[in-house]
C-alpha cells in the first residue's frame, strides 16, 4: 500500500502491527496538494526536500494486512509478547508493563496465583518448623557441665536462649551448696578480677552477684569461699552492709534464680 501522503511504497518502517511510518525523502511541494493538480512553481531554485514521516494504517487484503488484524477482525494495537499474535484493545491488556493477549493473560494470572499459593505454603512450612524448634527448646535441656552453666549465667557476654538458661539452672540446682561454691571459685577467677567491698572495718575481696534486676538482693563470694549478703543494688561503700550468711541450699537456689532472672531480662526473654 503506498503512503497516502507522498505515494512512496519502498521506504517505510513498521512501528506497530499494521501501522507504518513513511521514511521516503521527497520535495516539500509534493507533500502539499493544490487545486487542479498542479504544484506551485518556485523561481528561487529547486524545492526543499524532507522526510515524509507520515504514519498510516495499511488497509486492504493480503498477508501483511491479515497479520495486522486481531482474531476478531479489528485493527491490532500491538503484538502479544507471549505468542506474538496481533491483538486489539478489547482482546489484550498490559501485564507487568507488557501487552498480552487475553488467553496468555489468563495463563499468566493462573501462574501468578499458583506461585502465590506455593509461597504461602513455603512460609507456612517455615513457620511450622520454627515453632517446632521453639517447642523442642522448651521441652529439652542441654547437657552442660557445672562450670559451663556457671559461666553462662554469670558472665555479661551477650544474650542467651531460653534453653541455655533453663539448662544452666537445672544443672546448678543439682549441686550441693558446697559444690556450687567450689564451682564458682573455679570459674570466677577466669571470668573477672576480684573486686573489693567494705563491710565495717573489714574489706572483702571476691566477686559480686548483683544486678539491676536482682530484686533488691545482692551476694558477695570471697576468695576464701565465704558468702555475704547485702541489700539494694548500687549502694555505696558507706551505705553497703554486707552480712556473712550460712550458705545453704536455700541461699544457693536464691542466687541461681536471681542470676537466671537477670540473664532473662538482658536477653529480652522476660
């Protein structure tokens, strides 16, 4: 089909199915029709040339024309990016920025729904696995040596899991008061240097069991293995009153419970 503006047929570019742009270079006077079919004469010299640039839809019969029609017979507005068939606006739509025919669009939406279902199943499986792991940690205990249990609860070196704290408490509660003291005297020198506390005219050298979340109770274990108990956390040397106590199973359980509670708060578990 020749260009309706300049009549050229060879120099053109297809920009959409059925739509062409004329690229022929013609004289300007050939682009303007005049009455009587004559073109204006220029005495100044040859007429200026330019690219036609007309965009037109090719009509009529033929293979090229059939390819520019949708299956319904209407002029195509583009090609389906899946099947490359020409489609009209009624039988196509944009999908993720690409034009797709109604048939491939239905398949694409079906695949998207299937992918969403699979993703939901995957997330549900991950959530179930995480819950199973949490349940396992809640119902099982780690086999910790007493030294590791004391180190885990006493040192301020990072958060602990609920399983670690419960396992450490279970291990230390199984010790006698004397054994618990011996374990502490073995572990604490490796954890920190002894500190000094004053009680009356006496100075105590050892390790403190205290913290902001110790419920107003503090303990001090001297390097000789003697236990002293005091009041609120953060008291000054003049306010602090450390009293030597008989360290029995009740005192041992209190120290372990306070260490565990402090560690739970630090780990965000309480």
